[in-house]
C-alpha cells in the first residue's frame, strides 16, 4: 500500500515529463524552483557565448502544494481509467463480429496507441522520480519521448483517416458495407503506424542525458539537447514548437473541417426520396460521423491548453530576464494543466464512445 501511495503521490510530478513538456528549454529551469533559488547553468547553445548563464531569479519559481495534490489525483484517475477503458474498447472490437469494420479498426488503432503510451511511458516517468536525477540510461531517455510522440502521431493520423472515411461513406451512400475489416483498411492502419513512428525518430536523435552542476553535485537530466550536431536537427529544434502545433494539432482539425463540410453539402444535396429509402442505413452512418466528430472535438479541447502554453513559451518567455520566474511560475502551472488535459485524451475516448455511440454502449453492457 505504501508503494501504491508513493507512486500516486509522484504522479503529479510525472506529468511534467509527459508527451511534449520535458523537451522545452524552460524544463531545465523548472528544476530551479523545486530545489533552490539558484539557476542551473545550461550547456552553451548556438547564438549564446559559452560561459554566459541566465541571471538568477529575483523570486523563486514555485507551484503550490495544493495544486500538486490535485494533479496527483487527476493523474492516478487518468492512469487507471485509461488502462481499463482502452483495454475494454479493444476487447469489444475483437470479441464482437458486428464491431469489426473499417471505422472501428481505426478507433481500435487509437485505443492501442493510447494504451501503449499509458503502459510504457507513464510508469517510467514515475519511477525515475524515485531518484534525484535520471535513474535510467540513455536508451530509455530516448525511448520515452519517442513513444510519446509516436502515440500522438497515431492519434492525429487516425482522426484524419476517420474523417476521410466518413466522407467516402456518405459519397457511396447507396452501397451497404458488410461486416469485416477490408484488406486496404488494415494496410491503412499499418501505414498510419509506420508514418507515426518515422515522424517520432527525431526525438530519438534530439534527446540526451545532460550533466548539470547543482549545489556542488552533478545532476543527470534527460531533455532535448540544446546543442544539436547537424543542420537538420538544429532546424528541427528551432521549429519544433510550431511543427507540433501545425501537424499534431491543426492538421486533424483542418482535415475534419474540410471533409465534414463536404460531407454536409453532399447529404443536403440528396433528394428526400433517396434519404427516406435508406433511412436506417443513413442513420447508422450519421451516428458514426457524429462519433468521429466528437472524438476530434475532444482531441481539440484536450490538447489546446498544452499547445497554447508552448506557443506562449516560444513567443513571450525570455530566460535572460531576471523577472522571468514570475512568468515561469504561471507557465509551469499552465503546463501542468495542459499536460493533464492532454493525458486525459488517452483515457476519455472509450467514455465518449459509450455516450455517443449506441452500438458501443450496447457492447459495453
């Protein structure tokens, strides 16, 4: 019981390493408030002369204990609900033949990606906090952000594929599809995973373990290395925040907006007699379309705070400003909220499907 309680208590700090947060430059400064008022010198970056470090904070950066306790409870809830919900969702699709179709295999891909993140990334982030510095090797340091980015990539590409699939379903309204997973749909899911993995490879190259002096000792920290070795990785480091915002957030929203607009125009242009003739069939497709739209909306609401926090860090945060710690305190709290909201996306899809889709609701029962 003590171990369980300890893990739950550490979960609040764990979220600071989840998905996108640990790789920002402010992450290294985030060590400053929790341990002392001294700044940790960063390795020299391009454009900054060696030996010059950010000035000391006028006021220490801090997060209130009450907020950490709230984070602890939220993180524990996300961890438990995420495993139970996504496992149940995958079991429903596997056990029920009527649920084995194109859209559901994409939803299953979403659940599997979320489950992969919850099972692998979160426990590692929790256990590393048992030591003062990074307790694992360089391979785990590179593996965790890779899994985090691949999981988000699977989610984004699956949502885009679902939106396109619903548009094609409306365009072929007169064709009633049978049960089973088409071969091309299985190939589509495989391609989604391959693309997500390839796009996550730069995380393996960018992350490394750095040794930073702290109170006479050296701390080993796993973060995005500030001094990349080649031009591609330097470019990736400079544009990363905007790349994440554009591809991993705006793309699924734009894709859904475009194809759902086309789908609505197509449905409105149908003659009334045709809609009545296939009333039940069209009802089923409208329900699936509503489900997909709900998943995309939840994705947008869950990820907006974290991306907003990162953009604010990129545009208004200055690590050479002595008054930066007051802003950093606000951004850290915003990061915690954003990371919890983003992690919530890994467990909320099964709950949303229960309330939105009658077929999933019947299978849950």
